């Protein structure tokens, strides 16, 4: 009985703590994320160098609220790009590029004041290309490209320093596995009278 009472007390305190938080992302809010990634999801290993670091932008609109009391559903788009070089010698190398365009859906739930925590799914198209420069073999130059499905789970957080400006971090497959950047709230939900 004592264990049950302790468990109920802890659950009550945790629930009060969670419900005391103000939501930082609401229905009608419009947020732009601009990020710089660490590492690469494709081009790693010897002879590789980064030409354009993994950069991304996403835009999101809050569409449904009141999910599990304070949860909000958001939908939007995502674009990401990076370019790498594989250089064997100064006169023979490859350049690779990776471009993703996708739709994202996310679920936001406030856990701490000024912190927008969320998780979601990304679905879109990834386009990669490779081009050879130099002539290791006379008459042969490699040039290829292709596309495929981009699908990912992601999780992130935005910490708001003001009503419209936040620092953000995300993990999950996209143009990179770890992404840091800034968020700008471009439109805000109007308070109902």
C-alpha cells in the first residue's frame, strides 16, 4: 500500500509539473528552422572532404491542438543540401551532391517553459549525383545521378529566447543525423477572446 501511495504521489507531482508548462508552439503558429548539420549521412571515410556543409531549412504550421491536453500537430516542408569531394590526387577527383525535399509532420508537447519539444516523420525525395573530374583513364569520365525515397523519424527541441527567436537542435536522418540552428516564429496564433 505504501508503494502504491508513493507511486500515485510521484505521478501527481509529475502531472502537475507537465501541465504547468506553457505551450511554445500552438495551432496557427508558423515557424522557420534554419540548420547546419554535423557529419554526413552518405560521404565519410578516407579522401573525402566537405565542399558545402549539410544545410537545411524547414517550415512548419501548427494545425491541430488539444492533443493530450497541450499537444499540437504541425505540418510543413523540408529542404536540405550538402556537397562533398573525394580526391585521390590533384588531377583526379569526384564531386558528390545530396539534395532532399520532403514533407514533415510533427507532434509538439511542452515539457519545460520556453522549450518546444517535438518528434515526427519526414517523407520525400532524395536526389544524389556524382561527377568525375580529371582523366585517370583516357576516354572515360564518370557522371551519375539518381533519386529515391527519403523517409525518417526525427526528434528535436527549440528553446525560445524571445517570443519569435529560438535555438534549435534535431536528431534523425535528413541531410545529416545531427542538426543545430535557429528558429524564427513568423506568425503566431491569435489569442481567442
